[in-house]
């Protein structure tokens, strides 16, 4: 598992929540809590971290790998 930190969700938080939901398999409320409160979520190793970061950049969010 790899951890991703949301540094700034940008102006399009709904799309960021949807992306977190798609990557984690969590529900909408849990994904929203990650974006608004927690800021860190885990993705499985099958996802390429760099492509995940690029996907968030495309929707206006700033994310980074977390330790």
C-alpha cells in the first residue's frame, strides 16, 4: 500500500472526492472526509503513484507521496 497526501484540493473538490472514491473503493462520505479532514489515503500497489498524482493534477488538486 502506498500513501497519498492531499496538499490542496483546489476549486474542484467534488472531482477530487470522486477520484479518491474510485481509487480507494470507499463510500462517498468516507472519501469526502478524507478530502476535507484527513488529507491522507492509501492506494493499492497496483496503482502507479505517478499516474495517480498526474490524475489529481489534471483536476486541479495538488497531491504528493506520503511516508
